[in-house]
């Protein structure tokens, strides 16, 4: 009791002393000593009291303190600092602890490793580069940010999924998509679109065998690991609200604006004799218009919005992160939109000193509309063929909505969308739960389970009131559920011997199974827009059902060792068994070996001040690829199917089966180094050599076998190249910074073996071919130009070996025959150079971040030009201005042949689609603390603008160079966005 009274007396004495001391308002700013960047969320505590405050997002704080008082400044990842109040404005610089510089990354299973001691090649993209971007998909945040990772957005649909490839194409027949992992559990690429990008703390790309081999049969194309956000221990609840609104437009209109206007088209028709002068005069009088059809078929300033709310914090034992979001974007084409709502709750808790549990719950619901009039459809992809003298509006300015456009004889795109509604409703659920037990020091036993669930309902209708099928409505309902379940059991033991020998041993088991259930029904004959359920359609009733299942059962292990944080080694092994493959090859074993040398720790480099860090690493190992089309899941089995014959159920052979079907196998060697110089320059270089064998390819067979092709393991493909990452802290101070950076990949591809002893194989209907000793190439008739004497188009006659390009000027022909003229064009299908560059900068509360993505050596078959540059073949339609450069008389040197000759599918359609695109521009202002303190409520506020695809430079003549395809036809092109946002914390 006496001790308690003395304690109370002491506290009261201190409080009285403080109250009588002269107090004043002290302001200050807390920055990092390493780079001068402001530190937000740092705690500033008046020593000896409970009076404390936190720095805002600009590192600023205000606190009442007496003269000569002491402040304790602390933040996670920085060395705590004691500061004496000597003025009313303090500049406090915190030293970074080693742990802060050493980010923890996940390179497989287990507890993860520090980035500086990771043997494998990994690249990490932080939440700063992911959240707040004007796109629904986190994958686009990776474009140009990770050397070696190619990310293209091929469509302007708001719900589009990006195509992603690491270090080139991994297979000629199988998938080249990386394995996606969310908090340790595999998920499908489509699931990523249904999640909120702002929920990710980081995205880590695992690139070499040392990092990926532990994932075995599914990691041949790399692994992309998504880590969701969590709360911090001992952190009071922080609420963050971000709200953004903006609009979308076409990313570029160069192709659309290159079509003729009314005067040019009518003059061209008269000049070529397609229409007589009298007919031209009549058209001018009847249709005195000049319509820019792309502005009619594509909306302008289509609205979009995104709103995020999250709460994070934690106690000594439990941390939490709770978030919700709403995203809504209207596409530029009619019946194109994406409306999504998501919820997430991540909770981790240490029950006692040896048991930890966690549960991450992520769910969402979205509605997607996809424009259905692309490809060869003049209601969408080829709508700009409409002559510009027609108009979609009457004399009073009213749209021809429920009647076809005079002259053009097509319905309004808005009418088409209204009368042919279609949407896909998706439910998404991704729970991940674990329990971790540490019975003795260094030993961790963990059980983790997860689910990747999507439930889709696809509804399409053709209303009975639709003018083209009046009184005959049509309806289709499709239901699809996909469930992938994962259970993992791991044991990890970390220990140290003699203070310098550090070891970590991991053993584990993983089981994954997948089920897809599909059901559809349809009918026609509805007569009333109010009665459009399927039973109201009395005709053509149809049902369909499908079920697909597969499973993996795997065992794996990893051993890691380092000596005195100087020499690092790791080894992994994994055995996979899969139900997808033949009875003779259902198991496979994969392995890797890796090493890293921390050269800076050697005595001969330790005292060299301008070299701050130098690490050399190398790895070699194997992985596999088991990804195939849904229709190929049972290709190893001889299967039968049912059909209706003569009104009764009939049986027939569907697949011949292949009991030897197995994984694609890949071996990858990686050598590289990373260095930091002058505490400013960061440089990372890697060379890789990747070989894929036994590719999953549909091999052609004689039709006499009963099958056009059979899925087999054949051929070999090689990818070699290098990755470069360079960043420089050019300016770094307490109030300013400027840091440019560049990421680059060069990839050289070569086919080393095919099937059936073939030297090459022309893939039917694609325009590309596989030839031994070469990359995937375009095979097309090669144009030799227009003969100035005759005005006829000419083509080079191929040599004996069509796998070799022949451009003999003495051997040309004006007679077109695709089969006889097809040869290697010498043009690569896949671009060898991809990357990005940009900078981050700031001054006081202002910041500007800009990022450019580029691709060099990218080519596309611009199939649209076959329609827009064929004036005699498609007479009566609008054409490109380029066709005005056509041959008219002997001696003319022209781009196009004389009028009347059809332009063919040849190399004139293969275009350089290399591009440079301003992918993201962000301008932000952080409100000063002095303004926020007036509210006594907000702890941080940020106003910002973000733009996407604001600038595009390309030689490509089509609507969008970024389309990832061999052929572009009726593309729904990329869009550009401008969004204004407000982010507040309280």
C-alpha cells in the first residue's frame, strides 16, 4: 500500500511540474535518413508523459511540449530516437534498421525469407504501385515493372484479363500463363479480376528455378504471388477512405480518323468509276452529312468510379484488416460494363506463445457486360465501314433508334444493346485459413487450407420486340461453378550452429482438387418482352451439361543454408501426381539448386565506400507445365460421348486417348548479380536459359484415323535472354526527391525440335509457323510491290525451302495463290524487347509519378485493313485514305495496285505494332498537418489525379497496338482514363 501511495505521489508531482512549466506548440517533420522521404505514422511521445501524436502522410506533426523537454520518436523499421526540444520547428531524421531494409518475401511455402538473403530471383511490386490505379485488374500494375514479365491488355472491355508471360512463350501448344497464388493458395487468373487491387500489400514474381521449382508441375511459366494486407501489432485502428471518379475515352483515334470523309469518298468513287457524276451529285444532295462514325459507335467520356474503405490495426496478439470496395466502369462500346463489389477480412491471432491462427475471407460479386458485335460485324468491329454521308440522326437531331439508319441499313448500337441484353453475374469467394504450432524453438508445424470459388450465371436474350426478329424472342441461361480446393501441411525447422551456420529445413504435402459444373438451357419463340423466361419459348428447346474434375497430390522439401550471411545455398525437390495425365506418366519429380554470394561482406570489398552492396547468384532446376484447355482435361483417356441419332441416344468415340500423356518439362539456368553504388544507383542484371521439352501439342494425324489431331508430348523450345533493372536516386532531401528507373527484358526464342520428323509446321488459319532453328514466325505470301508498268500487285515466289525467306527480285508473280506463295516472312510473332521506365518525384507535399510501358519488335496481322483497303472488293463502304495512293497509269509508283484488283492476305497486312505508352501518371498533394489539426479528426488527407494510357506512340495503323494476338480483327481497343481522387485517414 505504501509503495502504491508513493507511486501515485510521484506521478502527481510530475503532472504538476509539467503543468507549471512553460509549454509551447512544437512542430516538426520526421524523414528517413536513408533517402529523405517523409515517414508517416511515426509516434512522437513526450518523454515521461502519455502525451503523444503521430506524423501525417507528409511526415509532419504538432505537439505541445515544455522548454527543454525530450521527445521519443519511433516507427516500425527505424531506430528509435530521443530529441530535445530546442526550437519550435524540428527536423528529425530516423536511421533505418536492417530489418526495414530487408523486406520479407514469399518464395514458396513456409515462413518466407528476407529479400536480401533470398537465393532465388524474385521481384516485388508494392501496394504503392497497385492501389488507386484506374483499372479493375491488379495484373496491369505489373506491366513494365518487373523485368522479364510481359503484360498486355488486349481489349477495352472494363473486365478484360491481361495476358501475362514470363521470359517468352513457354510452350507452343500448352499454356504460357504463370501460376497465380493468393496468400499461399493457388487461384485462377479470372479470380484476380474479381478482387480489389487495393487489398494487396504486394505482388511478388518468382522468376528462376530456385524460386519456382518448389511449385513443381504448375510453375514452368513462373509464379505470381499475391499477398493481401494485414494489420500491425500494437497499432491503433486506422480507417482509410479513398474515393475516385473519372471518365474513359479511346486511347488513340489515329486509325479511326484515317478513314475518308464524305467529300474524299465521293470523289474517289467518281474517279474510279464506281459511281457516275450524276449519281455522286444525287448522293451529295440526299445526304449532306459528314459523320465521324467512331464517335457514334464509341461513347465519349464514359463514367467510372471506385471507392475503397479499410480498417486496420492490432493488439499485442491479434491483428486485423477489413476492407470493402465498389468499382463501376462503363465501357465505350454499348453493352459493355463492369460493376463489382468486394469484401475482405484478414485476422491473425497468437493464441499463446506456441499457437497462431489466421483466417482471410475474401468475397465479391460483379456484373459484366461484354459487347457482342466484334470481329467481322459491321455493327461493331467493322462499323466504320459506314459511308460518312449517312447519318444516325434525323433532320431534328433525333436518333434513329427503333428503325434502321437510312442508307446504312443497320440498327443503332444502343438499340441493339437494349434489345439483345446479356450479362454475366459472378460470385467470388476465396477463404484461406491456417493454424501454426511451434512446439519447440525453431520448429513450426502448419496446416493451411483454401478455396478458390467462382459461380457464374450468364444470361442472354433477344427480345421479341427486336426489329430483325419481331415476335421471335430467344433466351439462353448458362450456369457454371468452379471450385479449387487446396490443403497444405508443412513442417519447417530453423536453427543455427556455432553462430555462423544458419539452416532451414522444410517438408510438406499439398493436395489440390478442381471441379467444374456447367449447365445450359435455351429456347426460342417468345412473343412478349414481359414474358422472356425460358418456358415462354415453345421452340428449339435445348439443354446441355458438363462436368470436369482433376486433382494433384504433391510432396515437397527445401533445404536452405548460409554461412555467416556471406554464402547462401538452397535446394528443393517436389514430386507431383496428377489425374490429368496418362496411367504411364501420372507422377513426375522436379528439383532445383541455387546459390548466392554476398560479395560485399568480403574483406577486399568491405572498405570500398562507393560499393554499398554486391550480390552474385546462380540457380538451375526443373519445373513442369500441366495447364491445358478445359476440353483437353481427359485427353489421356479413350472416351466415348453421346449424341442424338434418329431421335434416340447414340454412343460414339470422342477421344482416342494417350496413356503416355505427361507434363511439359522445363529446365532453367539463371545467373545474375545485384549491386548498389554510391547509395544512389541500384542495378540488377540476370541472364537466363530456358528449355521446354515434351510440349503439349495437338499433333496432326491422317483423317483416316478418325481424328484430325491427338494431344501428345512433342518438340522442344528454347528461350534465352536477360533482364535489367536500374534505378537512381538523383535527388534526395528532407523536402524533395527524384528517382528515375528503367526495366528491360530481351528474349531470344528458338524452336529446336518438332514432331513426325518435320522441319516446320504451318499452323492452320493463323498465319504463323513453327520452324526448327527459328522463333515462331509469320508465314504469309511476301509482297514484292506494285508493278509500275501494269499496276498489278506482285509477290515473291518462294524457294524450295519455304522455311527460309526468299526475296529474289527476278522471281516474282502477279498471280496470287496462297498455298503456293506462302513462306517464312522473316518477321517474328513475339516481340524480343519489353519493359518500362519512369520516375517518382516529390517536393514538400506535392508528388508526381510517371510510368511508361513499351514493346519493341511487336508485329500484328491487321486484318481490319483487308476491309478498309479493298475498295473494289468492298465497294459501297468507306475506305482508308491510304487507298488514294493507287496505280493509275504506266510508270506510277504507288502503294496500292490499280482499281479493281483485290488486295490479298499477305505481308502488306503485317504491321510493326511496337508501342510506347504512358501507362500511368499520378499527381498528388498531401494536405499539411496544420490544416488537418483544425478538424481534430483526420490524421491524413491526400488529393490526387491518376491518368492511364494518356499517350501512345506507335507506327501501327490499327485501333490498338497492345492486342496480344497474331491477328487483330474487330478489336475493342484500349481506353484511356482520367480520375480524380481523395484519400483520407482518421
